[in-house]
């Protein structure tokens, strides 16, 4: 199965569906990523803090897939924003992954109380210029954080990876990103399994109409919104299901019905708010 790509402002393309390995246990990561690669996934989203970069690297090596056919993302953790720390941190990640560069390196959280995300962003610009990552971006950045890094460095991130799913759609960040040519990566695209997608009539109705699962309907909604997704599962049948979203299309009415699921007051969020993570 060929997964479509989107063009980033760096000139590189990113597969719109990948496999995210948050909470995949280190001892199980090589197996899970190997199964994903065998199914046709080519985009893997990990992070230093996930503790499983070695398993990703082992699966990549064992796969024999040419490096330029893979898209590997990892992320800079919060206590490494300053001075030479980003360089040291990406060096450690590359060693664990067994790679000489990643495709995308992200500032994992803005940690606003530390007030050093501009320095972290400058650090990533230098890493990109040295070729240690092809493309740079951010994660969990809200509009004030995005405005500030662009104003102070002149460098616009290629992506912002944010919590985004039917009950929490981040309309302000999405609108800013669209205006600035920044792609949205939706983390927790299925709401992290914290609410029952199949119990939502708009999702259930579309699933029945298209003979797809509720998860596939929600992933398809993300695709049609232009979001990049990398749903997490350790089960091969779900890995297969989660990439099988390119043989049907939601109607405008079906998309609009899912658009309406965000209550608009922030109460649909299922995980940490960027201001709380420092
Ligand atoms: P997710 O929305 O992908 O939910 C994962 C859960 O959904 C699974 O544990 C499983 O219970 C369920 N699930 C998966 N496939 C399913 C299917 N086909 N049918 C029914 N249920 C299914 O949440 P996530 O793992 O938090 O997010 C995906 C990826 O996003 C992560 O693995 C990670 O790479 C990234 N992420 C990034 C951040 C960040 O701060 N940048 C935070 C969280 C996650």
C-alpha cells in the first residue's frame, strides 16, 4: 500500500500516515516497528523520552529498507533546551537509532515556565544546518509560542505536532499553521482510546455507511483535514487497519458532523496542556 505524502516547507515530503511509538515498551519496540514496516509503514514517530529509540533503530536495520525510503522523527526533551544540549541530545538519539541523520527533529514541548524554547529552536536550526536532521519542527506549541520563535529567529517550523482529535480540534493553532505554511501533526489522533469513538453517532454512522471501523473513520477525517497522523497500537491487526484509510472518502456532511464534535471550551482535551508541562 502506498501512503500519500505532503510537502513540507523544508522541501522534503512526509508520509501522511505513520506509526507512533509512545508507550510501546522498549522490549517490544523492535517487533512492533518491524511489523509496521512489513505492512508498509515508512514513517516512524519516536522521542528521546519514550525510551525506545534503540528498538526503532534495530527494526530499521533489520528491515533492509533503503534509508531514503524511511521517514524517522525524534524529539528533544524538555531539560535539554539550552547551550550545547540540543547537539548532545540529537547525538545520543542518532546513536540509539543507528542513523547519521533523522528526517524530522522536534522541540517536544515549549515548557513556557522555563522560558527557553526560543533557545531550543535556535539549537534545532543549527542542527539542521549541520545535516543532523533534514527538517525541524515543534510540538505542543500554541500560537504565542509559534509567533515568538518566528519573530525572534525568522525560521518557521515545518510542522507543529499537537494533541488533536474529534473532541479537541485546536482551531487557533490550525488556522495559524494554515496561514504560515506549517503542517499539523495530530497526536492522540484517536483520542488515545480515552473515549469511545464507536459511541459517537457521527462516527458510528459514517463507519456503518462505509463499512469501516470507527478508528478508520476518524483517521480518514484527519487525512481529509490535511493532518499527519501516526496512531499507536502494538497489535498487528490494528496497525493494518490504521493504514487502510485510502479506499474511501467521507462526504462533506460526514466531515462537518465530526467537525462539530469539539465542544469548543477545551473540555474535550484528553492529555496535558502545554502550559502544564515544564
Ligand atoms: P492514539 O490516539 O494513537 O491512541 C492510541 C490508542 O488507541 C491505543 O493504545 C489503542 O488503545 C487505541 N487504538 C489504536 N488503534 C486502534 C484501532 N484501530 N481501533 C481501536 N482502538 C485503537 O494516541 P497516542 O499514542 O497518544 O498518539 C499517537 C502518537 O502520537 C504517539 O504514539 C506518539 O508518537 C505521538 N504523541 C506525541 C505527543 C507529543 O507530546 N508530541 C504526545 C502523545 C503522543
